C-alpha cells in the first residue's frame, strides 16, 4: 500500500476532504481563515495577486469560482459546482501557486489580460513575432521583473499574447511549445 495520499480513493470522510488529492478539484476557500487544506491558497489571495501584480480589478471575477487540482494548479470556472469534484477538467487553468513566484497561464492571460494595466509589456510587430515564436529577446523595460503580460496592438487595441518572464534585461517567452507560431 502506498503512503502517497493521491493514490487513495476518496472515502468522503472529513479527514480525507482536508487533504489535497491530485485527482480531485477542491474549491478555494474564500479567505485564509477558512482554509482546511494545508498549502491551498484562498480566493482572496488569488484576487489580491491579480490586483497587486497586474491591476486586474477583483470584480472581474465576481461570476467565477476558483478551484485547485493537484498542488497549486488553480482553475477558474464560470458556473456552479459542488466541492469536492472528481472530473478531468473544470473551466480553465489560470495560475500556478505552489512555487516561489506565482505564474499565470497563457490561456488566462489571453482571456483576461485585457483587464490588466500593470506589468504589461507592449511589443512592436517584430518583438511580438519573436515572442509568439517562443524566442527570448533583450529588451529595455523599466517595470517590475518577473512574470509579465506580453501584448501587441492590433487594429488599435492592446491584445495580450501570453506570459513572459522578464529578468536581467531579457524577456523570455513562456508560450508553450505546442502554441508557438512563426508569424
């Protein structure tokens, strides 16, 4: 018998529901005070992260719930569901939290990045082309280091392309290999 709790079948006991089981979604608690699963972030902490890092208003997510599946993979869902939930997917992944620096996902940035007004790096046409192709590039930027939203203006509108990591004067494209495009 394995000592790994993720190998256990859910038995519905209160103790089992207070564990992070990798094959089950658990709704994030509203606040840290309501946390029952060790290490799980709260909805308030997720909203604070998006507001502090990217200036995305918390009200943007009023009609959404946040869920964790596995260790720190946060999903965003528009609708109602009971918790815990044993399905393959619900909504879209939006954030990775159980690492030193929280990282938004490409899907999240492409869907909600237009709400951001901070930590957005605007790329010209050639820079955007290189970013979409997954290339790293030396760029001057006077904003915060770390994960950014890379954007490009299309038809007069700022369009979020994906997540970049800016360190030491270099923008590293975090576009997943399967989503990279040569434009």
